[in-house]
C-alpha cells in the first residue's frame, strides 16, 4: 500500500517531534525496511472462511492444494544499533521463514 505524499510528510513530522521529545534526541534514526517471508498455516481463519464459502456454494469439500509464503514489507524508524536486534527478534517468530533487512535514509 502506497501512502499519498501528504500522509508521508505528516508521518515524518510526527516521528521527528517524537524523536525530539525523547531523552536521546541526538541519536540519528534511519528507516529499516524488513521484508518478512511468512508461512500461512492451512488452519488460518481466512483460508477456512474461503473453504467454507466454496463448500456452501458448490456443495463439495474444497481441498487446499498449496499455500505460498506471504511477504510483508515493514518500514520501521530505528537506530542503526537496534536494527540487528529487530531482525533477530522477528526471525525468531515461529511462522517467519526469512527476513531481509535493508537500511534507508535518515528520517528528515
């Protein structure tokens, strides 16, 4: 989902105000972009609701053949020191297959 330019500018200003009010305001924050690959279990409520709808409509039991991993893109304002810790904790979640971390520019 892409935010309009006005929303992105407003979010940047809110983050800057929050950072200025923090105790360590001299810390420079960057955007950390995480690409999180997750496996969706076949018992997922959304998949089950689709199966239920298909079963009611057709009168037959649908079989889930394949559930491909979902990719979630997440932008987080984080200090350069904390980004490795963030990646490690996200990777430790049981449904996460892999995490790719890249660092964006400083928050203006």
